[in-house]
C-alpha cells in the first residue's frame, strides 16, 4: 500500500516536472506568443473595422426642413448625405402645396450620415368636399356651421330685401365667380377643402325707395336704374325675338309701375323682354 503511494507521488512529480519543462520551453513560448499576437491582431482589426463602419462618435445635425418646399429640402439633404422620404401628406388649404409641415427625426437632432428623414407635406391637390343639401338648411348661420365642419368657409356677399322669407335665408351662393344654385347642389357640387363660399341672403325691412318705371327701357338701362335704387332683378322672361339681351327692351314689369309709389329697398323685379322697341314706346 505504501509502495503504491510512493510510486504515485513519484509519478506525479515526474509529470509536473515534464509539464514545467514544456511550458518553459522555447518552442511553447514562441508558439504561445505567436497565437496571442495573432488573436490580438484580429481583435484590433475587428475593432478598427467596426469603428469605420459605424463612424463611432461621428454625427451630423439634421436641418430644419419645416416650411420648405420639397425641392429645396432635397438640395439641403443631399449636401449632408441624408435621404428624404415623404411618408404622409395632408390637406392644409392655408399652406402652400408641397410645403413640409413635419419631419422625423426632429429638426436640429444629431444622426449618422446616410440617415433617412421622413417628411409630412401639404397635399399638392387638396381634398374635394361635397356641399350638403340646402333642404332644411336655408338659414345662413345653420348652413355655414355645417360647412365649417367640412373645412369650408362662408361669408355674406350681398343682402337682398325679400319680404317672403326670414332674414338670412340663402338665395344662392358663389364659389369664385361661379354661381351655385340649389338645383346645382341637389345634383352634387364639390369644392376644394378650405374654399371660401360667398352667399346672397335675404334681409327684412329697410329704407323705402320710389318705384321705377322700367317699361320701354333697354335691359342695360334698366339694370343701371335698379342698381341705383338698391333693387334687384328677379326673373327675365324673354320672347322668341331675343338675340342681344343687353339691348333688348322691357315691355312689362312686375311689380308694375305706379306714380309716387314707395317700395322697400331690395325689392325684386321680374322683367319681360323683347328685342325690338314696342310700338307704344316713344
């Protein structure tokens, strides 16, 4: 038992000496140092490549593109190697079409080169909004509120006296120079988002003016008188001879003329036209 233990101890010492001689030998040390150097070289090369690839510690400040046109923003972005992408567009009638209104990342933040900047711009073609029916909405205030909820503005262009209707009753409206009637609206009328509509509405009461005698006048002359008296033209009833409306003659008017008669300002006249001067006009 003792001999066996001594033999094991002697063997252990022998192996220890051999391991020590091997680890301290020139061949091992040379190979070990070579391996460590190789690993260190590849680690340094890897860290250098990562630094170059990520441009560690380097960043660029993002321009403030808000308020610019897209073309202008593209030129500025190109100078810093940024990529611009439009990912949303909204209808904003008060702003220029194509104007940038938001960006991500935010203005003046710092990002890496070649970063993509996402933009929100104003639509170049605004959304079209259909006008609501006038049925049940003849009151200007009521109808203008409905239009406002659809992004359409309203204002009164003219008030005309009309004893048949309540004040502020809508007679017709204009989009730019185009007159829009209730019949047009019933068929379907669309206007760009943010449009301003002008309304002709009724009013009650007002100053009294003398009733004009329009019979035998040309329609052009009658219009001048009607405007000066703050009256209005209602319906035009033309006979088959009409070829030039402005030079046509009035042979009948409703309300008819009565000497010294006073009528409310804004009264509407229906005029009957014929192309040639009536025989009883001198």
